C-alpha cells in the first residue's frame, strides 16, 4: 500500500497522510478543525445519473460529529422513480474515503459522496452505488478475483467559430495547439478532477472537430487509471461534475451526448476492465498471452452484450452513434487492437522488450513489469449511462463468463482478427450477432436476459422493470431511419438529450 502521499492532488489525503480507504470520522473532524472548513457538502447519484448536493453549515463540533455519524434524511421519491411518495424517506450516509476540498466553493467546504439507506437502516438495494457494490462483491465471492475498471470520458466543447489555425475536419486526434484550441481547458479540468481524488491516466484532443452553425465543436478525452469498480464509478461521476462546472465558469458549453450531428464522431464511454488477484493483474498468463481468466470475462461480455446496452445506451441518440465506420461497434465480437469490434484487447506491454533503454541508452534496464497494465475494453457505452448501473452490469457479465461451462468456446467463436466492415469480410460479418439498434430493442434484450442480472439479488426486479419501461417509452424502433431524412427531427432529438447523463 502506498505510504507516500506528498504528490497526491487531493488536499485531504496530503494533510492526513493516509490512504483514503482508511479515513475515519476522527480524521475528517481533524481536517475540518485544522483547515478552517465552514461547510460540509453531501453528494449522491440519483436515478438520472447526476450528482445531487446537500449543504451543511458547521454550527459546532457536536453538529459536525452528528452529520458525519448519522447522515441526513432526503426525499427518495424525488431521486428515484421506483420509490413511492408515501414512504419516500431515505438516509444519506457519507463515505469518508471520498472526501475532498470543494474546488469551486467560495466558502471553505469539504465534500463527500454518500450511500443510501432505507427506513430500517439497511442499504437501499436499488441505489446505484449499492447495486455496483453487490455486483463486485458477488464477483469476488464467485471467482476469488477483484473486478477493476476505468473509463475513457469523451466530450465536446463548443465555442464560437475561429478562423485562425483551423483544425482539419474529423482529424483532431491528439492535435496540439494552436490547431486544437481547448487543450488548456482540458488540462485545467484534469487538475481539478485530480483534486477530488481521481486517478487520471492522461488527456488528449479526440477525433471529432467540426464547425456547425457558426460554432466550433472540439472533442476531448480524459482517461483514468484502473481502480476497484466502485471507485471508478465515483471518479467518473465527479469528473463530469467538474468539467461542467469549469465550462460554466469559463463561459463554455460542453456535452457528453453520444451524438450531436450526423456524419461526425460521437462520444462514447469506453470502459476498460482488468482482473486482480492479490494486487496482481491476471489478464495475461505465464506466456504473456491473454489468460483464460480474461477470456472467460470476455465470453460473459459477449453473452450479455445485447442487454448491457440497456444500461450503457439509454436514449435514442445513443443508437445514432452505434453505426459502422465511426469507430463504434455494431456487432458482437472481440479482437486484438481492433477498433471495429465490441470488445478490444488493447496493445499490451507483453513483448518482454525494454523499449525505454532502447531510446535512452544512458538509462539502465528497468525492472518495471508493464504487462500489469493489460486490460480489455468494451466500446459500446456512452455517457447517457448511469455509470454505477453500467459497471454493475459489466461485473455481472464478467461473473457470468466464469460460471458458464462453455465460456472458452464462446470466446473462440466470437474472436475476429480482421476489420469486419471491410468488403472482403462480408461473410464473416454476416455470421456475427448484432447489438440492439434502438432503446426498444435494448429493452427487449434486457427482458430476455433479466434473470441473470436479478440472480443473487444484484439488480432488484423493480429496478429492471423501470429500466425496461423507460427504454420502451421512447418507442424508437424506426426513429433512426426517420431522423436520417428529417433534419428538424434530428435537431429536436439532439437538443432534447444534449445534457444527458
């Protein structure tokens, strides 16, 4: 466990000099007293996938101790549609490990994420973070492994059109200034996100870059490091909150919407996953090839892929993105380093070659085991998702792969090593199953596979019912075809879902 926190960007961690998983109530009180904190904020994810906030002025130490110990009541029916107004009270209890100094508050404020409990003091089974926690615990109980994840957060920043150093249309990938105009904004976002405690891998400009109606749309991406899946969900939620706040304060507009116009790159929420055993990544075997553990997880993802979209692609514009030739998947298959597949095995550091010494001859050979970085990436989801439910669904799918006797056969049958959209591979493409093409089809897929999610009480039946109902209510089975030829309808749909998630 790390014991050196001098470079940690979270001010609370630096002050307490301990791993946030070890934070106690006493630690939080000491930080408040020693750092002039005047307010406490509770934040918690609701059914719409956004963080909600409750503010407390610290009257005295007894009151501080009370709210840290007992939390507070909230109206659950206003947060979750499956809770009746007649019995709607819920408790929100702070999780000390998530504490951070609010970077936006004028009054010195400490913020923490919370968990929901019902009237009997039991965890709310349908709450997003509880559902994910159950899914991860059951995965570990079944496999003896830990399920880790991280996200690639893609978004567009919209500014008035500029004519100096114009970027090439749809050629913004890793572009530098001055052709990329918003690199400074992205790095500012990264700095603020890190202050909340998130583990960021890197950031860069993305493919999407175009002009529409006098405005420039520039796509960016911030990618995180793999951590236990519940922490990954917290980090993504806070990252979206930070980016939106910074955009608002800088007179910018941002959108995480999956699609904002036809013919241009959409924004996905690619999720990388890896399996850990005793702090060791087990995605590769002793021969530095993809392990059977990883293949079983992939098989589970292949099996539940149709219903995973019910959690990862939750509005009609999600399916405008899932079309061929836009680096978004349409078929249920996987492959190595292949961006035309649903699940990609990214290039890994498994060549046993010290490339650093090769380009830096004065540097001694390193003993760094970079093979520990190996992940697999599912590419279907977008930011319309409630990230807690999405990661819970992925954990369920991964476990399903371990429980299936024929998992390795499924993995072999769904592997492709070619660009499946190339004309010469048409026969191979025709043999692959496809992802749902609408919210209605995703609802039907979830209904058909719901028993897998409901097993062991991971996803409560009322939560699945509500998810299916919401998706079916869009009535969008023919919407993509209609919108493709109707500019006004397309614009209406984009505006309606512009700030989803």
